[in-house]
């Protein structure tokens, strides 16, 4: 998830992150990025594609197909303007960080297939540089945001003690037919398709550090046998903001969730 700034005691920045799913030989797989060490936020940690909202994501001129902003506002407990920004941020960040575009014809039908050509890459770079907005990209290609491809999954808020704070809505989406996730994020040094169980196994031995929201949502994903089940079962529990507290013990540092669940904090090893 892209670093966004923030500070202790400040309002958290609004953000969206997307769990891109596909069916692999060993079952459900999720697309994971390992953030480059030395980054100001979550350096060396494994995370999903995502980042902060751009005010232009709320442009009402963006063509839309699927559940409207009012439906997403009800799901995430926010106003319609913020709901629109979050869904569009999810679509934009997925394209920026994984080369996957959740868009299609304004009247429904097929999702745009291959988006890996040079012309698409030029526009992806322009999005990253904020020289192009999502609305401009979609309008130029006569495409619409396909909100029907997304499902709400979780809602996490960084606790006030942290220097960088985010109010992050988690979405799940199936990898569209004809598209491939690509290692294009300049903020990651590795991109992988892994089953949730494999990713958590690497975490357990210290080989794949991740923040509590990532490990917890991977645990929730592990309950689903395939993409269809994950989409049908999202969200896996009633959506409510989760903001952990932290405690130090002789065994290490733990994140404690409101329901009492304890998650061990694993930090990246030095280079």
C-alpha cells in the first residue's frame, strides 16, 4: 500500500487496497507485493496493491457500472463522495501497482482484456505521475469503472500511536480474464502469486514480514477454496473498523485486535 504521510494524533488518510485473486493449481491465490526496504511506510513488508485516494477519484463524470456509490457508502459507513473516491482509488491503484484494470464497457458486458501494450503503459505511468486522472483515462477509451468486479472485505484504521495513519478499506476482486498482473510497482522489489497458507507459512518463520491487516486478511482468505467462494463470501464478517492496540511481552511485540485476537509483529531482517 502506497505511503501517504500522516502523523501521530492526526486524522488518518483515506486509502483503498485490493486483494487480487485467481484460482491456481493449489487453490485460491492472491497477488502480493514486497515493499522495497527503506521506504518510509512498511518498508520490507509484504502487502497488497493499494494506496491513498486522489481527490480526482471522486469525479462524478467517471462512467460507472455495478453497485453505485450509495451501496458502497452503506457497506463502508461513509458518505457517497468518499465511497466513490474509494472505489475509484481501488481501480486506479490496482492498475498503477499491478497493471490490472477493473474497467469495461459503460453498458456492462466484457471487461477490457489485455492492458499491457505500450499505449497502456504510457497511460499507467501518467497516472503514477498524476499527469492523468482515472476519469481522463477511462473517458478517452470510452470505458467505465466496473464496481461489480469488487467486493468489500475489511476495514482497518491505523491506531493513533503510529506516526503514519490510514483509514483503509479492503476490497477483493478476481483477476479479469485476458489480463495478467505484472510486476510494475516502483515501490516493490518482488511480486508473487501465493496461496494464503503459503504466505502465512513464510510469515511464521520470519521470511515474509507483514503488517497485522495483511496477515489477518490472509487468514480470512484461507477459509475460501476458490475465487468464486471468496467473492460470494465477502465480507467474511460484518464490516467494522478494526484498530489494534500494541503490547510488549517477553515473547515479542503483539498487535491486539478489539476481539482479543493477538497477532505477532514480525519486522524485516536488516539487509
